[in-house]
C-alpha cells in the first residue's frame, strides 16, 4: 500500500455521523481519481457490449467505448464524456459515444458517497447506481462468474439520475420485481447547480431501509413494510455503475458534455458488516490474522468450496473444505481487508477478515 493511501485510509477510518446518527463506518473501498490518463483497470471495467447486438436499453442511441476520449482521469477527477461523433463498433454505427463503468468491487450494506458535477443539455442522462452482482448480463464484469438472475430480480439502486431535460432536478429510485422500469419507488430534489458545482450524492443501505441524499439532505427513503424477494432483493452484493447515456431527444446543437467525479467511496460498519453473515455455520480465528487462519465448520459444509476475495472482488485463494477444522497459510497475503466466502448449493456464507 502506498504511504499516501495509508494516511488517507487512516483519516477516514473513524466513526461518522450519518443522517444525524453516529456510526462505526470505515472506508472499505474508494477511487480518488489521482493521476492522469486511463481509468484504474484494477478497479473498473468498461462495459461496451451492446446487450441485444444493436442498441442499449431505454431507446439510448450511444455507443459506450473504452477510449480515454470518453473516460479519462485528469487533474484529480474522472470525466465520463458523452460526444457527438460517428462511431462504428460491433458492426453497428451510431452518432454518439460515451462510457459505462462497472466497479470490480461489490458490497452488501454500508454507505456510498460520490462527489460529482453533472452534464447538461436536453437528451443527456447521467447516472450513479448499483446492480446486483448476480445479474445475468452479457458484457458485464460480474455476469459470467456470478450471474444467476435477470433484471430486476437482482435489484437496482439509483443513487443519482439526472436528465438534461429537467436540468435542476436529481432523482433516486429502487427497481425490484415488485416495481421496476417506471418504478413508483422514487424521490428527488432540486439542485440548481447540479451541472456547475460539485455535490455529494449518497446512499445508506442497511438491512431494512435505504436512504438517499444530496449534500446530506435526504429526499427519499425506501423501507417497504413487507420485505421479500419481490420488494427487497437487497440482501446480496451490489456493484457500482457510472455512465452518461444519450436519449433520442438530444439537442441538435449538442457536441459534448461530461459527468465529472471527484471520488467514489464506500464505507461499512465495522461491527455490522459481512462478518455477521455466517449464520453460525463456520468460525474463523484469529481475526485480525497474521500468518495462519483457522476455519472451523459445521459438518454440512464438508465438501464446500471456500474462497478468499480481495475488496476488489478478486479471488486470492480457493480450497475445498475436507475437514471440520481447516487451516490456511496467509503469510504472503498483503495487509488489508478480505472476505471469506463458503458456498454450499444455493447458500453463500461470508465473513470479513483483516490481516
């Protein structure tokens, strides 16, 4: 870990006041968009594949590309730039280009903050949002390894949506099997300087509700009275998406406009994060671990697969559990936060560990 990053992490690893309540939230993942040039390929995936071989959803008329002309880091911010230009990809020619980024990090519960300045112009549609890691979607980063359900069974959380046709308004929404598309589950607020100044768009996601805000001003809370797979598919990992789309009503004079992002940060509660999702079927110790991690499982987990993931979602180690007591050598593992996942049939048990 670079010294500067370590200092930054230590500064943000303390209790936060979130919507008037003190929490034990700790920074677990971020991109501060330092440096210049292409996006950090360790953290982001360019999603460019046309989902139906011809176009994107909702009548959008752009190509998403992996070129720096459409997504570039410079002067401490990420620019996702929508442009008017003729561009051919996958055998299809379109008159607009932009970028759509998938995070190579997924999380369950916590607070997400994005400080951003939004594009302008009728026909632009920018979004900061998440999708379930288990979505089946060709070309998405997670689909091949984790895809098991279609949209909207995976759940979608729109932290911020902005349409240039309604310039001073931003919206948040949830999409679930019970309400999706033109969902009834939404709320927003007027932000008169959305495209001229940076604002902090945030979501706090807990086990029973999701709170959306701009600059700490709450405008929507999703808290269904009945929580089941139809209304609350938000019990598993979601990953982050950043994109700017172009709609058919784009202004004829449009040439380009950008969503500029200062940072993306995800915090989780030290006490209430993944380590509580084992359902008592396995135990790890010591935690924090130095060299050797011991794993004790109940008999039903014999034969299951155990994986250690980094906070970027990368598999670090993988074993098949063949005994009630197991041991893993983590001597060569770098210091940091990791997740242990044991998979048994359709069940996944997760615990957070620190080295």
